[in-house]
């Protein structure tokens, strides 16, 4: 019977061991990133982006992070437009998962509603992030006044030469815009 307790203790200790030194951490994403390549895949050719539109800054926020980056939205006339996103995320009890931290004055909150509440059925935006290996995912889900949805998924994957990024906006009726690009750390 004692061996079961010992086995459980070993499993607990191994399972709760800190990340390996070579595994990316959120701190590895911190810094200013400059877009050097961009490609837009959209049925709507009205949206034009330059590499500089992918510029991004990720900074430390006491165990979490703040990200300033690209966001896309739809105007009342249906056209796609780019907006800046400025949001802060706090770590949660789930390793690698970050919850939106209100109080940043985020422009994202003015695009839809208050992301702090996070109930899309009440007009709010649900916003969260997760770190999986060398990739940072940021998600946003909102429901528009007519009951349609807007799901945004941004991905930043660290590489030896910088970061690859992919941004997808999926709207009602499966209209999708995908923006892909390559970023380098500013100043080197």
C-alpha cells in the first residue's frame, strides 16, 4: 500500500516539474517585433496591408503580458478594416493559459463590448490566450447584433530568425481572412 503513495508522490513531482530550460516561456515573446513580410488571403481584395501593419509589442505585466498588435474588424457597410489591439492578459491556474485582464483601456473593448465580462451572448467579447510550446495563441470571440459571430485567432510562432505570424478572422457564413507574415525583433 505504501508503494502506491510513493508512486503518487513521484507522479505528482514529475508532473509538476518546471518547464525545461529549452522550452519557450512567455518571456521569450517579450519585445518589439517588426513586420518584414505579409501575405493576405481574402476574397475581399479591398483590405491592403503592409509589413509594418504586423508590427507588434509584447511586454511583461507581472506574470502575464500586454500585447499591442493588429486586429481586423468589419464596418457597418461590410468592409474589412484594420484596428489596433491593445490588451493585457494575466496568468491563470491552468499552465500556459492567460485570461484577459480588464482595465487597460483596450481599443478591442470599444470594438465590441467589455472583454472583462466575457459573455458573447450578452454582447461582450470573450478574449483569452494560451502558450503552447513555441507558439502564442490569442483568441477573441464576439457575437454581432444580428446574432452572427466574429472569431479572431492570432498565432505567433518563435523561430531562430524571429517570429512567424498568422492571423485569421472568421465571420458569419464562413467568410475568412487570413494574414500571414514574418516578424523580426526590432533592432536586430
